[in-house]
C-alpha cells in the first residue's frame, strides 16, 4: 500500500525539488529572495524556469499558467503551452525566466472599480516566489500577483503581501526594544478551517436556485433538521467518507496540509481543517482547497456547496481564521513566556491586538462582508455582526490587575510592574472556549470566526495585519523615546487596557442582551454589507491603509465599489432567479394541485352529497397563497426593474438592503407555506428533506 509520505507534495516544486534540481548558487540566491525579499536576478530566474519546466514535463505537464486572485472571489488562469516551433517543423519545449517572472493577461474584463477603463486592457502578473508552484490537470501553476499597466493592485495577493511587510516592519521595532536583534523577519500565520455542504448532484441539477446562486431561495424546513445535534462529530457516512479520503489525497499531492475532517452541526455539513502556514501561502492553499473540494465532489456524483447559507433554518458555513504572529526564530509572539520579560512582551503584543480590533472594528467587519455572509452573521449560529474579543477569565483578570494596580492571584505586591514581576504561568486551557465570539484568544492565537465559507481569507488578513501594524507603530513611536522602558511599557499597556476594554466580552455573543450592551459601549453594529463596506473610505481608514502602503487611496475607493457591486449583482441574480422559479415552477405546480383537488371535490359532490370540508378548505387556502405569491412576484419584479435605474452604487446597495431583500423574503414566505400544503408528487424540485438527508 502506498504511503502518504511517498506522494505528499509530489505535485509541488517545493524546497526539496529546488535543492535537487538547482545549483547551489542559484538555490541560495532564490532562498534569499524567498526569505528576505531580495531582488531576483534574471539569470537566477532563467535557471529556476529551466528546472521548473523539466520537472513539470517529467510529471506530464504540457502547459503553464500564471495563477492569480482577481477581485471576482475566485482564481483566474490563462494556459500557455511549453512548445515553440523548431526550424525542422517540429517543436521544442521552452520556458524562460521572463515567462516565469512576468505574464500579461487582459485586465479589462476583471473588476477594477473604475481604476481601469474597458479599453485599457493591459495587466501584468508577477511571480510570488514565496508560494510554491504546483502541477494540476497537466498544467504548471505559478502563483502570482496581478496589477494594472499603471501599477494599481487588481487582486488580493498584492495588498496581502504589503500588509505582511507592514506588520513585519513594525513588530521588528518592538522586539528591538526588548533587546532582540537576532530576529530578521516576522510573519503572520493562518490555519483556516473550512466548512461546506455536500448534496447529491442529481438533486442539485433539479434546483435552479442552487445552480444559479449556490443557495436554496425556496424551501420549507423538514420534520427533522439539526435540533437533535446527532450529526455533529457523528459517524461519517460511507459515501462522504470516500469523498473525504479522495479529497485528502488530492490536497496532499498539492502539498496542502489537510489535517482534520468531521461532520458539522447541520445535516449534510462537514468541515476540513489544515495545519497552519504563512498567511499568503495559506490564502493560496485555501483558494486551491475550495476548487479541489468542488472538483472532487463531482467524481462522487456530489456537489460541494460553499455558500454561507445554502439552507435557511439550519446552520450556515463559516471559515475560522486562526491567526498568529511568529519570528523567524520560531517564537510565537502571542504565546505567554516563562520569564518576566517574555510575559511583558506577550502582554504588549496582546494589548496591540486589543487596541487594533477596537480602533478598526469597522475594517474587520467589512473584510468579511458579502451578500452570502449577511445571512449567517448574528443568526444564532455564527458570531454577531458586532466585533468583540474573547480573552477568557484568567487573561482578563491579569489585565484588570494591571489596569487597577491591584494584586493578581497569589501575589502580595501592591502593584504589578511589568518587566519586574514574574506573572503566574499562563495556560492555554484554563478557560473554556467561546464559540460565540467573533475574535477569540485560544491560547497562542486569535480565532477570527466571522469569515464566510466562500470568502478568500486574504481580505480579513489584509485588514487584521494592517490594523495591528498601525498599533505596533504607535507603540514603537512612544516606547523608543522613553527614558525608562519598563515603566513606559507598563503605563502604555495599562492605558491601552483602560481605553479599549469595551471591546473585551467573555459572555454569550448570541444573547440579545449583548447587542444592547454593545451599543451602550459604543461598539459598531454593521449588520449588512451595505452598512459596512462604505466605511473602508472613512478618513481614519484611508489614512492608515495608505500610510502603511497597503493600498493607494484610489485602490481603496475601487475596492469599496467592487464589493458593493458584487453585493448588488449577487442579490439581483437571486431575485431574478426567484421570479423565474415562482412563475415557471412553483405557482404552476401549486395551481395544478389546487385545480386537481377542486376537480376531485366537484366529482365527489356530483356522485354523493358530501361536505368535502378538508378539500374545500385546502383549495381555498392554496388559492389565497397562489394570489399572494403572484403579488409578491410582481413586487419583486418591480424592485428588479427599479434597481436598474439607480446609478449611485451606495444608493443601489441601500435599495437592495431595504427593498429587494424584503420583497424576496415576502415571496419566499408564501412559497414555503404553499410547499407544506402541496402533495409531494406535484412539487417541481427536491425539497429540504431530500437534499439534506439524500447523501
């Protein structure tokens, strides 16, 4: 039997392959570029390209592609073959350093938010050597950044890499204050847990809403949903187990560290969790994971649904972004230490995260805002739309002691002076987990739990990295000029706790009382994408993001427009699909059932004088629902028509939020009620019970 270690990473041009195929000089030069960001010499690029091509061809590849992440929410690729014409009429296989380092896809058809006119087509892709190339489906994939002819970032990788450099720069300043000069670089790492649903493909084909939008726009709850909690961590069904095994194998071949798999809370819902990786690599791997999940599902006659809320009434799917920050010496800066200095350093970085999340709660919220995720956040299954931090009882008590200059635990000291006192050893497991918190400290990392299942993790990590970098800069600016570092650090942490403790909440995030309390604390409650996204253009956010070089001002405004346009288009497609399904499928089916029932009543009454109370009442109620659906469909059609006339993107998004979504809810309510009263044989597509329990 083949061992995992025999094929793991077999389709990746990783460090092992580079060592084996490159000269020592070329390998060392490339490693300097990867580890330290030094410029890549063209001679090195040519040598790498030649080795990469030979390795790829040996693995059966015939083409290469620059693989990038435009603002569409999915990845993009253009495939070119290795062949070049030879003088004798045959072909030779070529791949140059220039082709490796730079590509030129058409940029005009990708979202730019007004940065580029349609006739300005030129765009460039640039190789990201920190993310390994890989082979998939006979093509060599080269992870790249994507920018316009004039240099604007048109993707998610460029600003993510910029944000990683920003936090690296500022965190190094902090470590130097502690006398640490050995560390040369600091990187954030992420382990994104991925939730998803599996449904039978034959049933999926009969649902126009699933095909067009990725979620069910109609559907009444079945007699059993998730209320028994028997699916969570339950035994995995054979068909699903076969899929998971196949998926693991494909991901392992691509060097993706798929580690954990299990059933989630809702029927037909599952989760896959990888081991941590550097943030930009984790982002690449997560995009690839979602693609492979969907492709492998088709082999098993299944469909993998990555929408945040594919079924109303049962839990939706999220993506938990486990974020940490570490040095090139292997030190986790969010892990408590053994000495006073180490604990002081930990508390300083912890304070920086607390302040960053409070100061930039709007950026974190909008970084996860999509039409799909709006259905999930705050729905008693996911964190609320209000940002807060969970620290647990022990850490909260430590921070309270620092803030109030009171003893902590067993200490008898009147005052806790950081850098002098030895704090009690912190333990990862002294406090229970809080699954309702949007941003929870879990021992040596923070779990940002608001991301939607189909989201790129890049957006959330761009803003999280940027916010923390800004606060670290503020801390470094203050501490670098201090006469007494320990005293200044103590005062800084104390002041930070006092000014930002409103963001700390260790209770039940699902409780309505918390939302009221959050409002009293002055925390933001940005419930929808239309509420959240415009805040990216607030002056404080523009100033911060441009100061660290994460975005230019033009890029910020373009992203607001791109994301709002995506929100508007997504909901509009759903509305048009609902109208189509109601007019062509649901209303005719219910009307046919009502008509047949009425005919049966007439026959019964003609044969014998019977009351037919049930049938008469049923026909009457169905007729009323048919009229209600017809009226609601017309209202939704009217909303779709009105949306076309709104040219201002902010006003259009607000119209979608206030008018279109409520019209959709009204139509669905009537249709779902009609479904519960219509004979199963008449209903035009598979219902929830078949979809959720059909695998």
